[in-house]
C-alpha cells in the first residue's frame, strides 16, 4: 500500500506519504525510548546488585578475619 502511495504523482499522494513517514518515525522513536527505559532499569539494577555484593563481601571478609 505504501508503494502505491509513493508512485502516485498527485498532491494527495505526497501528503499521505509524508504522514506515513511521520507516523513511522514517531513509532520508531517511541520504541527506542521504551528500549532505553528498560535498559536504564537493567543497568541501575545491576549496579545495585554489584554494590550490594561488594559490601556483603567486604563485611564477610572482615568478620572472618577479625
């Protein structure tokens, strides 16, 4: 259907093609924002887990040694 709109030479076809491209770009941007949001949560979660493991390890080692 999009190829039919691209091949049309009237003004309406060009306008509709621009509308389709705009909606496509909006949805791609929203998808990218969603991926970045999830990626941010994963990175913050990993940071908290690693910091917690380091604190636990340091406290455990000091408890075993002293």
